[in-house]
């Protein structure tokens, strides 16, 4: 967790010389993927941190937990997998309190094989589209809380997904 926070702070410092040009964010995300032929819905709760620039670029990291993940072709799927993902997004203003964004995420999830106990690496790739509703403080009129849905596809398991995100910007 410490490395995620320091990475986000370093990225915000390196790519944004003035604080007014960028914001850090932290929040949570609950996703659900619906893989074909999979008996259960694959849930993926996550903790999210990152940096968002006023130019619209957003770069973040999340740690995802996958209880009973869908089978990935070519791997011995574990019962529980945990791992980091890097999120890339580009935000478009769609009104005073709304943002729309395409997103792509890339990472891995790690777990133990239920058959022989060996370590398994599950590649993770997601692409989608989302929206944020920005809740503004009346005193500053600056958005500091966001909430919104995201819809997309997980190509490696041919599964559509949906997610709900919420967090705060600093």
C-alpha cells in the first residue's frame, strides 16, 4: 500500500509542476464480470489511487481481489487471486458536474493453484467506458468527491463487466 501511495505522489509531482494543474484521488471500486459458461458472477473489489490532470489524462493504480475468478485460458485458475492493475483514462467534461471517460487497465493477479499449490499468474486486461458525477463543496465549488458507473469488457475471458467507483480528490 505504501508503494502505491508513493507512486501516485511521485507521478503527480513529476508530471504536474503546479498543484492547481493536477489532483490526487483515492477511492474504491466494486466490479462484476459475467464470463460465458461461468456459474457465478466474478466480483472484484479494489482500492484505487492515482493522479488526474486538468488536461483530462488520468493515471492510477488499483489492487484488485478476485475471489473465485473465471477461468483464464492456459492457466490453472486459483480460488483466490490478488494483484495490481494500472488504469489509464481520459476525462471529457460533459457538464458542470459530469465527466465521461474511456479507460484501459493492465496488470496481473496472483494466486495458488487448487490442484498442486503452485503459484499462478493471471494476466488482467480491461477496457471500457465510464462516467463520474462530481460532488462539489458549496464553499469552494471545487469537486472533491466522485461517484459513477463503468461498463466494459474483459477480453481474456470474453466477459462484459460493470463497476461502481467512488472516491475523493485532494
